[in-house]
C-alpha cells in the first residue's frame, strides 16, 4: 500500500510547479504556459548533453544524482493517512530530515566545487537558511509526538484527531509552519525569488549556475518532487483515519492543487525579503513551533 | 603469568627495544607492542562483553591496600574502541613520523610514550583502586603530554603542551579530592566504597561528590567551560596524536563519568539535568566556535567539544531514564552515548589523519590558503568527505545511528516524562538539531574550501596522493564507519550488556530487540539509498552516453578574466553566520582603512577567540598575576636574600607551634584561675 502514496506524490510533482506558474500568470493577468510545461522542460534537459567546468571534480558530477535520490527516499517515507509509507519505523521523521540534509550537503559542496564566487555565495546562504529552518520541523514533530504518543509519521498522522478549539489552532499553526518550511526548503518567496535575474540576490538558482543537461533536469525535477512531498505531508493533516481510497485520493489531489495555488498566490503578492532579514524570519518559525508545543501542552492538560 | 603483569612486561621490553633499534624500525616495534597489548586486552574485553568479567587482585602494600583489576562490560567496550583507534593511530603515525626520522631522541620518546599511553589507558579502564587509578591516570596524562610536545622547538607547541599539562592536573586535583573525600569516610581505596559511602551520606553531599568527579572528568572530556586546553593541544600535536587524543584520550573523561554513575548513588534526575544542560551548552558552543576557525585542526578540536556534548546529552538522557524508571529512555540514552563514543573515535581520527596527510603535502593548516586538493589527492579527499558526512550525523554513515538513538530517546522522553522534563527535553532537542545544522555548515565549509574549487595560493611543492601504507589505516576506519551505518543492529546487541550494567537486565527486557528491529530498518533504508544513488547515476550515464559532453571554464556571469582569488573564501562562506552570532562570540578584527583616492594595499584580519576562555581563564589569570606581582620585590635575584627567606621560614616553622603552646597554656591558666 505504501507504493500508492509514492506514486501519488510523483504524479503530483508532474503538475505542481505548473500550477504554481499558471496561477502566478493568472494573478498577473497573463495566459501562461500549460501546467505540464515544467515537466516537459525537465524531459528536454534529460535528453541533452552537458558542459562541465574545468574546475570541477567528480563531486560535481555525482552531487545531483545523490540529491535526487535523497528526495526520492524522503518521499518513500511520507505516509498516506494511517497507512505507512514504503519506509516506516519509529522515529522515521529523523531519518527523513537527515536524508534531505544529506542531499543538501551534496548540493552545497557541488556548488563550491565550481570555484565560482557566485555559487559560493548561494551555497553559503543555503547552508545557513537550512540550518535555521531545521529546528522548527523537529520541534513540530516533537509536539505531535507528545500529542499522539507516537514517534513515527504514519502513527502520528493515524492518531491525529482534532477535538477542542486549541487543537484546531494547533493544526492550523502546524500547516502554516510546514507551508513556510516548504517555501524555505524549495527556495521560494519570500526567502528567495526563483525568477530574479540578478545573481547577487539568488540563493538556489545561483548554486546551480554551472549545472547543465541531465544534472540540471535532475535538480529541477527534485525541486518539483520536494514540493509535492511537502504537499503530501500537509495533505496528511486532512486524511482522517479509516476513510476509503475513493475519498482520500481526491482529498490528496485537492490539497496538492490548493497548496500550489497558495504558493502561486504568495509569490504573486509578496516581495522577496532583504537577504540580511531572512535569518530572523526563518528563525521565527522555531518560535511558532514552540507555540505549537505550548498548545499541545495545553491540550494535554499538562499546564493549566 | 597474569595478564596485567604481561602488559607491564610488554611495556618494558618494547620500550627498551624502541630505544635500542634504528630509527626506521622504531615505528614497527611500537606497532608490535600496541598489537600485543591490544590482543591481550581485547581478549579480556570480549570475554567481559560476553558476560564473564575479568578479575585479578594484587596486594599493593599498606599504602594501596588491595588493588583490584576488574574488567566489566563497560571496560570491555572502551578497551575495544581504544584498541582500534590506537592501532590505526600507530599504523598511520608510523608513516607520518617518517618525515622526522632525523630526530632520533624525539622519535624514541614519542614511540615509548605511545606504548605507555596505550597501556595506561587499558589500566584506567580496569584498575578499580583509587590510588592505583590515579597512578595510571597520571601516567596517561604525562605520556600524552610527551606526545603533544613532539615539535617542542616551536614556541606555540610548548605553550599548548604546558596549557594541557596544567589543566590536566587541575583535573587530577579534583579527582584526588573526590577520592580522598570518599576514602576518609570509608577507610578503603576500593571503588566500591564510593557506593558504600553515598548510600549512607546525605543526598546533597552525594551530589557534591558527583559534581567533584564530574568536573575532574569533565576537564579531560572537554565539557564547556572546562574545554580551553583542547583547541590548543590538538593542533599542536602530530596528526596521529591529535587523532588518538580526540578519538580516545578525551573519551577517558566520558568513561570516568560513566564509571562513577555506575558506582555513586545519587539522585539520577538531578544528575541527569546537570549533565544535560552542560552537554547542550558544550555541543552548541563547540560547533559555533568551530565554524569560525581558520585552522583545520583547531576546527576539528572544537568539533570534539561538540561531539562530547552529544555524548553527554545521551548520558544525561540515560540518567533521566533511570530516574523516571523509563527503560526506553535509559536504553536509548546510554546506548546512544556509548555508540557515539565509538563513532566519534572513528570519524574524528579519520578526519585528523586526513588533515595530517594534507598538512604534510602543503605544510599549512590555514584553510584560506588551501583549495582544489581533490584533483591532486582524490583518495584523501574522499576519505575526508566520508568522515565529514559521518560527523554531521548524515546517513548512511555511523554518526547518524548514534544520533538517531539519542533522538529516539528525546522524543520518547518528551512523550512519556512529566512536564518539567518535557520542557527540558524540547530544549535539548532544539540544541541537538541546531548542532546538526551548524555541523553541516562547518563541514561544507571545511571540505568545500580545502578540497574543492581551484587552489587559492600556489603550493610550495608539487602535490601527489599519499602512498598506500599511509592510506590503508584510513580505509580501514572508513569501512568501519560505513559498516556501522549499514549494520547498526549488530552493535546494539554488542552494547546491551554495557547498558544492562546501568539499568539492570529486568528493566530493559525486550528493549534491545525493539531497537534492533528499528535500526535494521534504518540500515536497510540507508542501503536502499546507496543503491538508488547508483541506479540514478547509471541511468544518467546511459542516457547521456550518446550526447556531447564538453568542458569549459566556470560560468562567471559574463566576466572573463577570472582568477582563483575571486573564489569564495572560508571567511566569506560563514560571514552571514558570523554576523548573526556576533553577540555570542568574540572576534578580534583589525582592519586597515582606505582613505586616499588611489588606495594602497590594506589588510583585514579576523581572529576568533573563545569567550569562555577570556572569562574563565584569562581574567582570573590576570588578576592572579596582578596579585602575585605585588610580591615581586621578594624575588630580587640576590642569593643572600633567598638564604634569609629560608632562615625566616625555618624560624617561623619552629616558633609557631611554640607560640600556640604558649597561648594554649595561657588559656588553661586563665581557666584555672
């Protein structure tokens, strides 16, 4: 059964970025490309040759593959409601976070391998931002572990049920935190502007300046997959246990589409932050997740 | 012949042999000695881990009393990990020392110290008599000191050595104090008397005793704020010595704390909180400072502090688990701490060995002067990369396994323990996650700047990859790192007898089994990940096989006259981080100003400094110096005065008792009146 969720997320990744781009173009009054255009671009890149820099070593050539594999493994861990993902064990979200970190590690050293000052700059920012975003995710998962008494993805989502008002507040906050984490992890607005044309103000785009051909395709597709993965994680909040597949699959797809539209909306109406304000902004997430922790303590009656 | 005597005999015979043979052979002799000692002690250790503790008794005269040599599972675990790192250390060091072959006396002293140090460490794990323990501890301290100051003609090496020497003896002072405390109450030097004393003592006193031990061992382990010797000693020593210092010698502090926890009867919750708080601070502070270091070995030294912090978090969790009767937490905490001790000894020694190879190739440890080494020494670079990934706790390597155990404990503790503890544990969780993220920043910087890109400065001599004998010990360590990452369940089985010492076998019945299942899945997932990487890479090779692959210069956004000096430096890589944490750290920055229309060359220097060192070491030292300076006039260099002081001293010594007698007699007289 775990394979179902894997397939669904991979399928969602095919149109997710397309929907983001389409909704952005609609908000700005343009017609925009079809929703499968990003995937078509990836496929085009897959069939191209490549140009490698003389400065680079084998690190640069293996980094995109490892990054892509890390995202795939992470997707295999996402549950589908109460059904476990392909990989599931106690404390699997620790593995989830660390395998993604491994991919990021290779992304960063891949950028440093080119010896370009621009890519070094992007790598530096990526390393800093991801380290700041990590605690929020862990405290969030810790709070849910406390709330449900379980320590694996599918057990947590399987026994997550909203009862009191506070628990709704906690759920909304959690969805908010995961949305923001998604935007940070995928280097989107308001942290990073994927459509900017000035290298000095880029984070993710400037790291992959030298990648081309198949490698670039892998990186693009990994970004799509990552989006769909977090969308799947959010969808889990709404997949109540025991519901039938004909019910939960539409919920899943609807959540993904809604999430993509929200991302498009945010990107259309927000400007990117100044670079030196990003750390504070990202770190605020941790305090929000601490709020969730307090909320959980309230629900459990541990305080007041 | 008993085993302890056998080890002593090995020390004497081989020290003598090291002295008598030619320079070329000294390393082999030392290797042989370490091999024999490892063989003997590993035999005891394996038996102890299988459930038959080794025990020998000697009569040490009236002073020592009965000296008990006892190796239980805890000793066994530490003996095994020490032996492994000492073996790879001498295998690598033997080649590393080739560069210094013209210094016969120094080399002899070095290898002899190495043999003695190894045996002294085995002694520390086994001797259970307080005086005997202090003796082997001192032996270990002194031999380590001799190894650190190998390049004693350099001033900073000698300074670092003396710094270590003094702080190590402060540690011994605390230990002696604690031992005297116990033995003055019980009249025995046996370790078990610690248990006897603390059972009947007031809980507050027991806790004080525990703190005394903790500070003593904490200085050795390098817990913040007792860590200041560490970042000096590690860079000063030859690389294989830094490797074993960071890998095993500082772990003696961890061993000591664990040993004391086994013996002392103290409120485990209080002890757990104390250890937890200090460990989280050590971990975060260590890595925060590591990031801004420019010297590779100093950077690695600060990482040792961080990892000691992670181990400490595990121990703290284990104590909390014991205090709350939460067997899951206790098992996860202690198993995580013990496994991380092994893991850290592996990847940290590998990092130091690789750094040593780099040092011998380029003769500098300044990160900013390096770059592009991966093309010259691809194997060393790959080994450094593996160790970097492992130290960041990333799968599929061993660091992840121990951190995973500690995470499991943390999450379980948050769920199962009372409120106050949950809040503490969430802070610890926050700390541990932050440590992981910061470590990643640090090692992307270290690996990226040292090995990747183009060379930032011309190297003095052509660089080539190290030869096989020098790489071989590193391969062994790297394989072991990967093996633990993929087969963690084996090590849990090996660890359970050690953890049972703390928790008792009833309390954790079935616990190893559940962990073994989980870790088996972790290992398989890691394996799946590796296979997936290979598949994707192969698919890429297949699909691009027919396409045109070209090489060109790095794209620099249209700018053509690119030089290596335009690359991002280590300093600029961590600049935004440094600005973020500026209030917490100390940076000494000197900058020239640009003030003319056509500016001249200016320099900008940044030197990171340790705030704890400034507050806890430099300030007290300064005031002590000022105070002592008032008595400067006493040391005026004329011998007549010194003789006068001697006479004055003798007179005072004679007069004071007489005076006291007189006073006492007077008081008695008044009483009679």
